C-alpha cells in the first residue's frame, strides 16, 4: 500500500492528499507558517517576480532520512511541493534574502505613509518591520508619489512595486486587458493605453489586490483610516449571486465593502455594483418613523405600543395576505408567514417584485453579475412553497385578485433600494384594501397608500440568512445599528408572535430546518462561507 506524500517544512511534516497540487506558500500555510509574498495570489497565474518568497529547498531520502539541500534559494510561489521535499523558510540565508528585497523596494519608494490610504494594511509596511533590515542604509528623501487617473481607480505611480497583480487580473479575471506594464528596467510603470481607461465592472478588485498603496479607490480615498474601522462578515444584497463581503464601518457608518473569500460563491472577487452599492443605507430620505394614516392625516407612532395595535387591527381586518419581499432574510420571511397564517389560516402568501435588469454579465473566470437584483428570491420561494403547498404567486398575478374585495388586509414587505421600484399604476389596486401595512426603506407609490407605514432595516442592519441563485445559504450578523426610529423586521415579527427574549435568527433557522426539508442541512450549523442546499431545491423537486 502506497503512503500519502509527505513534505517537511521547518521541521513540521505535512501529509498531502494523492494528486493534490500545492506550491510552497500554500503548503507552509497548511502548517501555520507564513511565507511573505507580493506578486503571488491564489486566484492569479504565477510570475515569480517579487522574490520575497525565496526559500531553501531540498530532498529527504525515504530510506535513510538524509537531507540534501539545493545551493540556491528558489521562489516558493513557483515551486510545487512533492513527496520527500524539504522546505526551510527561516534560515539565515532566507532572512538575508528577504531583507535585501525589502531594502531594494524601499530605495525608490516614496516615504508618504502618513498620507497613504494603504497605511495600516500595507504589506510593504508589515514586511519591513517583520523581515526588513534594522537600519536604513540609503538616504531618506521625503517626496510624494505621482498621481495619475487611469479610469475607475487612482494610480500613485511611485508607490508601485511592480507585482503585476492588477495587470494579470484584467487579463485573466475580468478579461478586459486595460492595464499593462510600460517602459523597461527601473523605469517600468503600470499604465493604460490612451483612450482605453480602466473601466470594467470588476475594476475595484485591483485595489484589493494591490499589496501597497499604488492603486487607490476613488470612493474611499482619504475618507477614513483603516485602524478606526471595524469589519463584519456580510452578504452582498445587490444581486442573486450573493457574494461574501466584509462590511467595514466606523461609528455605525459604512465606509467600505470588500470581498470575503468564498470558494463556493465569489472566490476572491466582488463587482463594482455590489462594492459601491451601500450609499442608500445612509440616505437622508430613508423612512425613519412609523406612522398611521387616519384619513389623510399621518400620525407618528411609538414602537412601544405599535406591535399590539398592529395585531389587533390584523385580527379584526378579515381575510389577510402578506407580500414577502426577496430582500427579506429567510428567517424574516418565515416569521412573517407564520404571523399572518397564525391570524388567518387561509392567508395568501405572495412573492414580492423581483427586480431584473438586463442579462447576466459573465466573466472569463466564471464570475457572474446576476441580472436578478435581489439577494433571496430562492429562500423566500421555499418559505412560500412550504405554506402554500408548493404554489408560488407573483405580485402581478395577485394584485388583480384584490378587485373582488375578499382580501381586507395586506402586509407588504419591501426593502428595495430606491423609491421608484414600483409604478403608481401597478400599486393602485392596493388602494381598495381596508388595512395596508407597508414596511420599506423609502417612500414609494405603495407606502403612500398605506394605513401603517413602517421603516425597514437595510442589509447591514439585520441578522439572517440568504439563499443565492445557486441554492447556497449564508448566515450573517448585523454590522451597524439602524437609524433612530427604525426597527429590523425580524425583531418586530418575533414580538408580534409572542416569543420571549430577544430575536434570535439562529434559533429561527434551526426551526425552519426542522420543518422544511430544503433547509434541513442548516440545522447542523452554518459556517462562515455558507452551505449548499441545492440537493433539496424546489426547482429539482418540481
């Protein structure tokens, strides 16, 4: 029986799976050893240009255990590991090589860290203190970097260490090829061809890829210091791809969204639409006060007594219906459905409008920007199917049914990112409803007809789970507190159902998993990167 391949890294043995392909950087990471690098990235091709990842490599004789090392250092990024290989990452020779690389990079690098956006998360800074020389041998020349507008981002030319990550990204991932290396030798620079600026829907990723401060995000530039911000795991709600993201905020204000690695959903990338799709969270036109319209006069309400008042009005209304928005989390959709069905066992459950813009945009690496601009249609559909015996009714098919007057009360959940998400003509049938409760982010043609107008929470202000277009479920916690006067939907439904304690989305998801086969796997726990529910999907069952 053949044993699995074994690699020795700084005296630690790593057992590889048969056929597994790793380079020295990846193998070292498996045993908790970090090999510094600038040019290598797991999502891009290997160029081996920065030489920061130089390591000693040798072989170990399987029979005698004798180790024979190669005389020269080799780049770890370009060195596939194999059975019997020995890798040394901490010898004096390796340390001297790293110090020399750092010193060479800093010879012409501008000393403008106090005004550089990358300060605090810059690999050049970190590696200098970890691996650089104790003293600088070259003269310190205080100068700033040349600044150049190359399209979607700003290039600080002299800060560049020529790792070429951005160039490879535009060639291999976005497939647009805007960036290139011009000139030769010490005069090399990143640039664009005249008349062809960097302008693609994935361009913001080059800022994330840049290990130093050479590429600046115009949206974030000079707005916040990274050490003041806190990051929270989130899910992008801009489209049905459902990318994993980091929400970075300071004092409950979002300053930046960045991709969070998830091999099953978005890998290392996020589109510009999602990256810059957060300003609506802090828009001054957001609904921030619950109100009741008695006749034409709106009356401001207090949340203290409102849940009991809403319950009383719903119970006395008659036949009910609830429109479940695809912006609701799985848990919120389930609680709202449970609430209205608990009051009226025959209550209609309807899928809210699903915004679709154009067609899917596909990129060479497989990344997809979905034309479906909502995060949780699949999850909400499964909730509705559970209560409606597999039937899913769209809003356009439901609204004509209101003409016969049988449905007297409608709870309409929104969460849409703008005020004009529905046309006034389409909303008109809701004017005939005796009781209309609308919970949304912004005033709309429907909220103008509402008996009760309730403010809703934005994506970063709520706990819950979302199911993307590929039946992949991800759970997240709130990142910022909602504005004063806004209450997340889940907490309201929880209270109206009479549940004790604070709203617990995890508890609700376990309840859903026990009741609905599609979500069964979610009962065992949801990792940060989520889990695939496709084997139980409604689409496959029908």
